C-alpha cells in the first residue's frame, strides 16, 4: 500500500514562525515585568527587616539616630574606632549581611556614583547595597555638628525623612528604547519604617528627590 505523506508548505512554516514570534512578543515583556516586580518586593522586604533591627538598636543606644559614616569619609585611623556604614549596619542587623544586599544590585550604581568599577556590585565593594541618609554628618543641623541626633528630633517628620534607599535608580528601572522612554526607580525607606517604590523620568530627578527628603532642618 502506498502512503501519501505530505510535508509542510512554505506558507504553513511561515505561519507557525509568525505565531511563535507573536507569542514571544506578548509573553517576554510580561515575564520581564514580573521578574522586575519580584526583585522590587524582595528589596523592600530587606529594608523592612533592616528597620525592625534599627528599632531594636536605638533604645540600647540612648535613642540616638544611627550615626553612620561612609567609608570614604573615614581615614584608616578612625575606621576601627568609628566603623564604616557597612560595619555598623552589619552590627545593627546582627551580621545578617544578606539583607544589606539588594537583589537587583548589578553594579551600575558604581558607575553612576563613582563607587565601584563597572560590573562590580556595590555590595561586593562596600558591604551594602543601600545608601544611608548621610545628611546627619555631611550637613548636620545647628548644634549637632559632630554629635549624634536624638530620635525625638525626628518624631514629627519621621514619615517624611528617608533613612535608606537603593544606591542606584538604574537597578529597578525599566529601560526603554531610548533615554527619554527609560524609567528610573528607587526603593525608599523612611524613618517611621514605611517603604515606598517611586519611579522617575531621570537619574537626576531621583537624586534630587532623595536629597530633598533627607533633610529636616
């Protein structure tokens, strides 16, 4: 018996390819968005854990705002006595350093802020992925130069003052086809413990917002 085997025609193959391309076009962006949102939520969860441990640390230290120096501001003589941001934060979180690492830390922040070489994460270089509010020592309020600040000074505005944020607005951003369509994003934790994610049109806008919400005097 002769079997009549018929193969695919060129038009049928092109139709299959077109359908697969359409499916990929529809699903890949959705998967990218889901992954981005998952990283944002994991980062925010890290920040909430850090805040809970800061709350436990404050009563044991005369209810003072954690006075953390960035490594760049400390000469070798004072690093051992005062500690860097990473070492003090690690002490606050009881050396649970994993929560000091943003899951989206891919090193671009190092390029933006001059902290690390391209491809090196901020966590690998600094021991943390999060920028602590440094206005308390770079631009202290009158009467508090070189002194820790009581938490009571922040009570009326602790929901408006940033404690921690991502180092870079690139990590959680959504790159567009060009600079104008790209979006930048920061996770921000305030002193009262609430965490928000905020999208910006530019890295400059993100930095300006963070600066404006870091001072209270």
